C-alpha cells in the first residue's frame, strides 16, 4: 500500500467530487436570488416631509415624502429599516412593468374571403326562350355556399338574327376561399392601465439580499389612469402612495380590425365593413352567420349591380365578366384581396391581442409617471450602475413612414444615454434619448427609438451608460428606407363560355310557337290593353288594304298608260 502522502491527491479529488454538487446547488440557489434582485434605475427623485396637524394646531404626525419620476421599465428602489427600533434593512422595489390600453369590443362578426364564379347564358331574340324574368331576376340558386340568379336585359346581340338586343341570365356562386375564416372586431375608446411590479427584499446578516418572508413580497398591481391620478396601497410598510400620469402619445384608433381564427393577433391597415354596413368595396362583405350559414347582406341587389358583362358572341355563348367589388378571388384564382398587416408592425406597439370582449394593446413607448410615497421613516434611494459592451443599429423608414432607430446592445443592463449627430466628431446635435433595460443580468437587447423626420440619412450616434460619460461609444449608423405600401390588387375581366349549346338555333317548335294565336294575346291583362291591341291590328289591316288599293287602282293603271303612250304607232310609221 502506498503512503498517505502519495494518495492525498486522489483523496482531494474524491472530496471535491463529493462536494461539487452541493457547492453547485448552493451557487444556483444564490444565483437565483441575485437574478431576482431588481436593477434600480430611477434617477429623478424629490424628497421632503408631510406634517399633519389636528384642529388645535398641534403637530401630530410627520411623514417622509418621496416623489419619483418614472418611465417604462424604470425601477425605483427604496431602502429603510423594518421598524424604528430594528436593524433589519428592507428594500422596496417598484417597477414600471407595462403600459396597457384595454379597448372594449363593441361588435364582432365572422367573415371569409369570397371565391366568385359567374356562369351565364345569352338568349337571342326570336329563338327558344332560356332567360325567364321570373326565374332569374333577384332569385337564389343552390350551387355554392351562396348563390344568386341575375337577369340582364338589353345586352349586345352579336351573332343573333338581325343583331337585335339579347338577354343574359347568370348564376353567381360564392364559396369561402381556402376555407379561411376571420373575425372582425369593432373597438371603442380605451382604458389606460398602468402595470406595476412591487417586490420586497430583506438583507441577511451575510449582506445578501433575499425575498422577504412576507405575503406581499412580490405582486403585480394594475392602476387605472383614466382620471390621471390614483391613490393606491402597495403594502403595510408604505403608509401612502399615489400615482399620476398621462395617456400615451399614440393610441390605436377606435374602428374595425380583425383576427384570423385560431390566432389572437390583431390586424389592420385595410378598410373593413362595420357590423351594420355591407359594401362590396370593403373587406368583410362575405359573412358567416351564427348558424354556420354563409350570407351576403342584400346580396341579390348588390350582386346584380356589381356584375358587369360584355357579350362577344351571343349565339356561340362567348362573353367576359367582371365584378365591381374588392376583396375577392375570381374563377382564375387571381388574388384580389389584401389582408393589411399586424398592428405590431408599428414600432410603438409590443402586442395587440383580442380575447373575449376586450382588445389589449401593450405599448412599447409608455408614458411618464409621477409616483409619490409617504413613509413613517426617511428612505434611502438606491441606484445601480449601468453598462454595455457594444452596440449596433440602423435608422429605418418603414412602408408606413414610421421613422425610428433600431438599436441592438450586447451585454447591457441599466440605462443608456444616446445622442444623434449630423456630422462625425459630435457636431450639429439633432436628438438625445435614453433606453432602459428591465434586467439585472448582462443580456443582448433590442430597442426601437422614434426619431424626427429631419433624420433622413446616415448619422453619427453616440451612447454611454448613465452616470459614466467615459464609457461613451460612437459609430455611423446607416439609413434604410422602404417604399410606401401600395394597394395593387388586379381584377381583370374573365373570359367564359356559356354551357348552353344550340340555345339560339331557330327550331320548328319556335316557328309553331310564333304561329300559335294564343301567343298573340300573351301579356294582355286588361280590356284597355285588348282594345289598344285590336285598334293597332285594325289600323294595320286598313293600311294594308289602302296599300293594295293604291297599287292596283292607281299605280298599275298609271304604269300601263305611260307604257302605251311611249310605244310608237305602227300605222304612222308606214
């Protein structure tokens, strides 16, 4: 057996191997505590006292007053003793977590993208009748999810006998394209909700911070900002607190938006029908009722007015058609619809979701909030240093003409102060701004900052951590502009041929039908019409008799007389 000193390294390795899991678990446990500690960033603080007096002007109570100016993702940290006679230190953190706007849903309806097919028959005059007014004018049919019959008189009669005006009757069938379904959502004026996160930490004897053993050590509080200010209660440790703020600079305009079924992401940027209107020029005219049946409000009238025909050869049933409408797919699968864009394409919107009776919009820019606190003892305001490793970015002008600076930070935490210059060397300053992270860990983060319209080319951008001007970094950021969005949806005329071969041939049946005396009296509904018809027939017969008399008694004798006079006499010639 080897001596102990020769076996010591192995014993040490074995000891380390046994102790490493415990050390790692302890490190992870403390690491989680460090992760939960907020990054205290609130910079604008005012302090004072609040003195309360009774009716006899005797001083009864003195409270310490602290006023905080906060923006989105700011965290204010206050430290104080657990009580006036305690050595235990408590840290109160208030984080401006989110700014939400809740829009009430006024009305909804379901709709789809209509796929339209038109099948028509051209009926020449004098041939067999195929377009019957009573069967096609403002009538329904059975093919497709929705089907309407339309009647179009006085059409081009090319190919017909005598080129007289023809009649055209059509069946317009409509089905949901790709079975896609959407929900239109009409929203009203929003409620502005400030979302705060309140946490309590206590400092142990070893100097480490941990969550306080308190039922109020971590909670999310929502404050309505409709009145501009509210008085709230965070915990029993803070005597009094009030929050004041304004509405955000930009809001989602009340109107009609939509979501695709199976998602909650709100879309806009396209005209939609309100629930009480139905026009073929807007999205949402092909609707699905609660029963599951598809329908078009006033469809029999709208489709007849919208369907336009151009007869190329009535006898051969050749024609073209087009629908005076928007947001549909035709028989050739030409995509004649436009579904807008998600509201989150706007850089000032984080999320915009529809759920139940409300649309929630999470703002990326937020607003300024003033928070006033009253405590029984004077608190100390805690701030943490900020830092970042490097940054990159680009100045963008998107298709909606939103102009913003897209910044990416590597290993950043805290608050960064930035400036934009027209020229290198920090000359001709155009804008200053700040960005705020919501984490205590060094992480890569992306920020979007709105910039003025004067910035229309690449710029010299400088950034430094708050409180550390020596950590400044500068670089040129390029400018990228996207062309404005264009609504260019084709609606070409569709060529088609009616499925009615031989419809316009003159048959024996048509001749016999025309000779049937009963057909002569078809359409006579009163004695006045009968008298008028008989009078017209009598006048016609009289005109025919007069014409015969004129020809036989006047014109024919006159012609014979003229021929007799013009003929030379044979006796005279001898």
